[in-house]
C-alpha cells in the first residue's frame, strides 16, 4: 500500500505574548510557521547538529547566534528543505487589538447573547466588522480599562464598559451594524448574570 505523508506545522513566536498587551516596548507579536508535507525533523537535524557543534551550543536560538550566524544557518536549512514540499507562513498581530477582539468574543458571542444573530458572530467578515467598530468606540483608554476588568474577572467592570459603549453606539454610521451593537450591548447590560464566571479563562 502507498502511504501518503502527513502534513505538519512547525511554529514559533518572537516576543512575549503575555498579558501586558499595551507594552510600548513590545507592541507587536510575531509568529512564523513552516507547513510541510512529511516531517522535517530528520532532514534538518544534521544541519542543526552541525551548527550546535560549530558554535558549542546545546540548541540554536536567534538571540544567542546573532543575525549573521542565523543567516548562515538558514541558508543551509533552506537547502535541506528542498527535499520536501513546504511553505512558510508569517503572522504579525498588534497586541493592543486583542482587547477589542476579546471584548467582542466575550459580549457578542451569539451562544451566550441571544440578541446577536449567529451570522454576526460566526461569519468571519461580520465578526471582524464588530471588532473594528468596538476598537473605534474604545477610544480614550476604554480598551485598557476593559482589559484590566477582563483579567480581574470583574463582571461589574465589564458591564460598566458596556454602558459607556452603548451610549457611543448611535454614532455608528451603518444602520444595521448600529442595531447589532446596540442590541448586543443592551442585552449584556440587562443580563449580567450570563457573564458571572471566570471570564479570563475563556
């Protein structure tokens, strides 16, 4: 029987994703991943071993090696990877945007909030629209206030954020989006009990 090789993902991050998403020293989160057909372990192991021995290291890490040596290692790794099909995927996230995104995930989840039609939460385009709207509405440090309440499991604080945002919702230009945001926030304010659980563990 012909056994087809599986697909594998090898991912790593740069920077600390952490909880301090508003840090000016580390505003961006980076992640890179190699997608390969078949395992790359045996293919890259000799290259890694070679450079560990060359630089007297137990493992290869960019911080220890420096840019010039990293480039040297990468050239050899790329040559080795030519033996199999692979692609590289690179992602960057502005960490402060996690706050409005998590707010939408907490308040506008249609499975917890029946005032939000599933189309607006389960469809990526519409959910992203909600995130952009909430991000715009969280001006003046409201995003930082929400993040503080969220990490503290402070549902009362979360509801206070909702009360501020529902007053800002009428400024949303699109009529339907305005209705969705207003109705979702109003339900959360009127039914805070649905959020009385460990919200930061969601």
